[in-house]
C-alpha cells in the first residue's frame, strides 16, 4: 500500500503513523529478534509493520479495517481482520510480544484486555495519547493516579519511553501521544484477590470520599491492615488495594 493512499475512517479512530524517525525509535525500543513472536495491534498503513515483520521470527497483525488488512496480506503479512477487543489473546503462546498504535477512542478497553492476559506476554509496547499514558504510569497521591493506574500496575511494571508529536500522524490528532513499555509482573499483585477489580472500581467511583466511606469498611478493619481510614482512594498504592481485597475475601470466607 502506498503511504497516504487510504482515507482515514473516523469510526475506527484512524491516525496513521508516517514519521520514519518515530518508527525507528519504536523499533529500537522493541528490538525484535528472529526468535520473537510479535503481534501488532492496529497496523494501519503498515509504517511500523514492515520494520517489525522484517525482524521478528513470527509476526501477526490485528486490523479491523478490512481494506487495510487485505493490503497487508498482499505484502505477505499474516493479518487477523477483526476487532482487537474480540481477539483471542488467551490463544497466544507464552512470551508473545505485543506492539500497538492503539485507537484513542477504545484505548482503555484494549488496555484492560491486555491486562487480563498479561501472563501470555513477554512485554507490551503501545502508543497512546499522552494523557492516557500519564494515567497509566502515575504514582499514588498525584493528579493522574486513578483506577487505570491501579489496574494496570497490578499486572505490569510501567515505563513511559518518549513523547510523539501530533505531526507524526496522518491526519494529525488534536493531542500529543507517547510510547509506553509494559512488563508483566512475575507475581501479579491481584493474584489470589478475586475481589480486587470490584474494590478498585468502588473506591475510585467515590474518589473524593475517605476510604472508610468509599469502601464501606470500619476504621478498625482498615487500621488492622495498616491503612489510615482518613486517606482517600488516590492515596493508596496498588499493593494496598491487593491487601485489602485479600482481607475482605478472607473475612467473607
């Protein structure tokens, strides 16, 4: 496919990467090798795809736009023409490497899907809007820290690598972007804590309240966990939420 020949479709949130300098930086960060199995989400016109495909031992792409999928197949790329939200990540072999320029309009649901299957991945490198990346890597007691921060950091070690200007895309989005590296934790923080997701959701749906009100727990129960009941949800680290979730489950049992 000739770069710039495909008309971007708003319903898919398409912004095609064309800056070869940015492509080189992403490929350098991923550094795929002949033994690697790489899966790219949202290859678009293939600016990043071709470089990854040339270096990886096995390469697959997930592209919802059937016209783009057909064009990449014509170049010899193995493409799944489907929605990444419906893709069977559980069917991937352990150690798969994920790379993606995630559509901004569905980036958060895709991130939750990737977190759900983190154990299958060696690493994840994604490009998203800068505001989302800031939330992904945010630390407790900072303005960007919230549910997304906790849920992802329970499964991954996060690192923002570099920013990407709007002009690197066609058409240019109205926001700046950034590339983030996500390394699955050997021991997920929410392991053996089945109520973790519900607890985090409840906490941040009432983030302006103190923990004793947001979580509906007594001061004594929170104090027994070493948690100040007067704190707010954004003050707790992911490890704290995992500890509270385990305590809640054990008390129910």
